[in-house]
């Protein structure tokens, strides 16, 4: 079930990590997947490995013109867009809030929060015209609980959760469902941006006492991206090994 035959899905940040696992899962369910990443060579390799009609586009989610252009390219090539997964994100520099520069703050907010806004704004008019769409935003448990030494990241992910709830309500009668997923620690390259102590702090708080595999996040995204997700919108699903209790 949850089949996606004939549908087109954009997955941002899909050259590697969680985005790659999501792209593989959606492609296996029948979707044409657009691997949208600022790492164009990685995205091209990934898209080629998916086979079928999947393809790559170069995009910097923090730049509105780049996002608009990427969405235009996708529509010109695929003719339709059913699914958007806003997954691209960065951790930023781990430091106490009072040690952060404006640049540290702005960079993380621009990619993680404003990037989701840019992509939703570019894609929603097309989904509204067709009265169908599924948007899945990758937030983080940090956006619910706030991780120390990760204030910009935590704030950006709280913004993603709130944006998801607002947009879900705005589109609730239009056949478009908007949901978020909040993973805890997932074993990907993003962890290289953090110290081992920071990763240990986060893993210790997980009742299952382990990190997640990217595929475990992709499984939840798959449902939220499918037509079977028809009475669920504006929600945030935790993939956290039991960490958050609300
Ligand atoms: N790994 C974790 O523990 C974890 C936990 C919770 C949430 N998340 C979230 O999951 C998402 C994916 O994380 P990951 O661990 O796979 O990261 P990753 O670093 O392995 O991959 C991120 C991908 O996003 C791309 N990217 C980064 N900035 C971009 C930009 N401005 N425009 C376009 N593409 C860009 C990178 O090129 C890369 O391919 C992120 O939003 C992250 O915050 C990760």
C-alpha cells in the first residue's frame, strides 16, 4: 500500500543522509523523485542510482530565486508535483548562545526555517490548482525540547513545527496535507558538525538508547507523503525512540 505510482516528489537535501533514505523509499513506492540539493554532483549520482525517471536539480533552499527556479524546472520536466519533502538542513556550530555570532544564527535559520518557507511558497500554488498535495517537513526533537549549545538549530526546528501547523490549517479544505516529522539522533554526516559529547548528550536522552537509522525516518515520511494520509494534517510525528512525551 501507500503506492505512489505516477506521482512526482521533490526531496530537498536528498544527496545523502535522511533525504537519501526518503528518496529511495518514495522511488521504491513508484514515485519519480527529484533529488534537490546544493551538492549537485552528489544529487546527480543519487538520482541516477534511483533509475527510472528520477532526476536531480541544484538548489540552495536559503535562496528564494534558486528555489523558484528549481520548482519551475521540475514542473517543466515532470509536468506535475504531488509531494514535497523539506529535508535539507544544517546543524550549525555547537556553542552557547552568548558565544554565537549573527552569522552563526542567520545561517541556520536561513537554511532550516526560511528554506522550508521558500519551498512551500513556491510549490503550494501548483498543488492548490490540482487540489492535491502532500508536504512533509523534517523538524527535530530539538524543536520541541531545545538542545543546549544548539539554540539556532532548536529555534529553527520549532519554527518548522509551527509553520507546519499554520500551513496545515490554511490548506485543510484543499486536499493538501502538511505534516512534520521530528527525529531524535539519526546516524548521518550531520553529526560530524557536532562534538562527540553533544551526540552522547542527545543519545542518552533516548529511551531506546540508540540512534535511529535514516530508513526508520523514511518509513514515517512515506505514510505522510501518500494518499493514504488523508485525515492527518498539521501534525508533528516523533521518530525519537520514545524521547518526547508530548
Ligand atoms: N541526523 C540527525 O540526527 C537528525 C535529527 C533530527 C533532524 N534531522 C534533520 O534531518 C534533515 C536531514 O539531516 P541529515 O542528518 O540527513 O543531514 P546530512 O548533513 O547528512 O544531509 C543534509 C543534506 O542537505 C543538503 N543541504 C544542506 N544545506 C542545503 C541548502 N542550503 N540547500 C540545499 N541542500 C542543502 C546537504 O548537501 C546534504 O545533502 C535535516 O533537516 C536535519 O536537521 C537530523
